[in-house]
């Protein structure tokens, strides 16, 4: 489905963030490595803040931009098929978190260039930058830990 209005973009962003927050909570519960559990819990908390920011931003800009036409964003480009199971090891959880962060980084980066409101585009660029930083943290965690080897499984 094409995201063709400001309202559609903000609604999709809020929905995606809320979904990711719930997934991070589930991943954190499955994590064995304490540093991974802490990282996933922190990412879940960030998603909660981002959700509040999306709701606030939409509310503050709804009268100006809700029906302004926007082209070039399709919801399908940001959908992922992520399956969680009880058999997931820490390295699998880390991979899932990386997929989630990359999806959101790409969406917020792409959407920031399409939004006609400079202040909203700036918020989206800032979130994209935070997602890039989170990806780096996740990559460092994977390199510096022996995830999957010390899980006792």
C-alpha cells in the first residue's frame, strides 16, 4: 500500500514502532546474555519514546499536513517476515534486532526526504541516525560477545 499522505506516513510509523517495541520486549525475555538482555530492553524503551514522539508530532502537525500528497513511499518496502520461536539463541535474537533496526533506519531515512515539513523531516532524520547508532551497538555486541556459545543450550 502506498503511503501517500502525511497522516498515512505518521500512522504507519507509529504502528511499526509499537510493533517493534513489543518484539523487543519478547526478545529481551528470551536473551540469556545479560548484556544482550540489557541492550534489547534499552531498545524497547527507545521505541516507547519514539512512539510517543510520533503521536505528538502527528497531533501537532495534523491540521497543516494530514492530506498533503506525498509520493514514493510504499508500506511493502518496510515489511519483514520475522518469526520468533522458543528455540532462538542469543545470536538469533541479535540478528532479529538488527533486522528491526535496519528496517526502521531505512524507513525514517526514506521518509525524511519525502516529508514537506522541515521540522518533521528533521525528527525522522534524527531517528534514522539513532537507528544507525543502534545497529553499530548491535554489531559491536555480536563481535565482542560469544553469543550462542554461552547460552547453556
